[in-house]
């Protein structure tokens, strides 16, 4: 199951970014917003943003977003560490 969002041409044209960067930037903005609101975990937010753990952590730091860390995050980190 996937989800596609529809953004009107007028809005896409109003976004002040090169066309090839728009989708990536919107995914990152959505990931940051959902993570900040505790809707997505760090792991799922970074997956949505299509960034690795380090890159997403840096992006959050650049935005001044404090990282939350709970038992689910610990489980994600342990699973990730074991897969290396």
C-alpha cells in the first residue's frame, strides 16, 4: 500500500527550488514535521526523508529539532546495529 499526494501545478511553480529538488525537499519537510509531532519515529521519518541515520540526525540538528528517544527507538537502533 502506498500513498500519492497531489500538488497543484500552481503550487509546484511557486516553490522556489529547482524542479529536480522539489520532491526530495518536500519529503524531508514532511518527515521533519511528522517526527517533531511524534507521529513518526526517527527511523521511519528518516526512511520517509530518504536519508541515512547520520544525515537525518544532522538535518534535525540544523533545524533545532531535539531528538526524542524511547524504547521503540532503542529497538530500531539495535536492529540496525545488528544488520551491519
